[in-house]
C-alpha cells in the first residue's frame, strides 16, 4: 500500500495482470474488488451517485436522453491534483487544446460541448471517491518516460443515460471512435431498470463505423459493465470504442445508467508522443 497525494485514502498497488493486459492488449477489465474500497470511500461514492440525479441535459443532443457534467484537473508529477483547465467557473473546458487526434465524429460531439462550465472548487469535483478513482487509474498508466516530469491533464465526465418509453438513450458519437486522449477509463457507477449500454471495443480501423458495419474480426471484446465499479481501461490510440443503446426495461419506472469517464492526457504542446 502506498499513500497518494490525490486522495487521503491509501491506493492499492494495481494488480500486475491489469497493467500487463493494458500494455499487451490496449485495454483491461477492472473488477470492483480490485479497486479496493473502504467505508469512507463508500460514503463518498454514495454522495457522488446523487450528483448524477442533478446533471444538466447534454444540450446539443437533448433527444438522446443523455445528461452530463465535465470537469478538468491538472495532475502534477508529485501526485497532487490541481484545478487546471477550469480555473474558475468563468473559464470553459477547452477540449481541442488537449485532444489533437480525436476521431472526427468525436471532435464534433466534444466541440458542441466546449462551452460547458463547471466550478471545480465546489461540489462533485472535490468528491473524495472521485479523487481516489483518479489516483487508482493513474497508477495503472504504463510508465511512459516522457510523462514522468510533466503534468497530466485529467478530464472527468459524469454521464447519465436515462431512456424513456420509446426514447432510448444514445451515446455520442454513435459509432466507433477514439476520444483523442491517450488513456481513458470507464467506471460503471449505478444503473436501474435498463438494458444495453455495452461498451464494444474494436481495432482502430473500425473508427467512424457502427458495429453493424464492422467485420467480426475487427471486434475485440463486448464489455458488459453491470455491477457498481465494473471498470474498463483503454489505450485510446490502440483501441476504438462504442457504447450501445440504453433502453428502458419497465415502463413507468425510473430508468438510468450512470457512468464515470476519466481521461488522461499529457499537458504539453508537443502531441507527437506515441503509445505503443
Ligand atoms: Fe468515447
């Protein structure tokens, strides 16, 4: 066990198998037991779960039944997490500065939200469970020499898919894509009364295409994440991803699927890095 500056909770050493699989395959599944929670983490996670009930509509896609908030941080080499991209609530998150190779469809989706504002100094960005997960994910990143001495940009998205009868919740972009940050993590937080929402992984050759239009041999894995903290690590340059429709099971009852996305990118103007 070691102490990480991002969180007051001890962060468990990442299981070797996860690090190894991420390096070899470009992705790795992570189980909730491997994240190593304690009671204080659970209490903080419960508070974070309630934030998903308050998310604003993902405005440009109001019909997609998706709700989202975004926050950006700077993670220093010392492990300290600072408000970076969002210095205060007047500064917008600017994706394009940091995500130079995102798939075209993904850039369109992100660009439409580039003016979203989140105040990092109050509310959910300071949640201890969230900071713990950032620290946990950070430990799984391969040791890339050029990254050690540079701050990392960390973007966090809280996403709720809330289908209604006859209106499924649709991911954006609704095709295979790469987010444009070298490493991203999907953490399933909570869901109720829904089906779907499978994360499908494929070779980068599938980018811009729907899974129905991709040859079977290009599909790497179907990742169903149903339990709280079922998680997935992706090396974005090596693996394209897509999330399937989320549909309601029983009409007339609340239906939602809540997902936390954490993305890591070097905070540098040199984007010539390559992750092998
Ligand atoms: Fe994505």
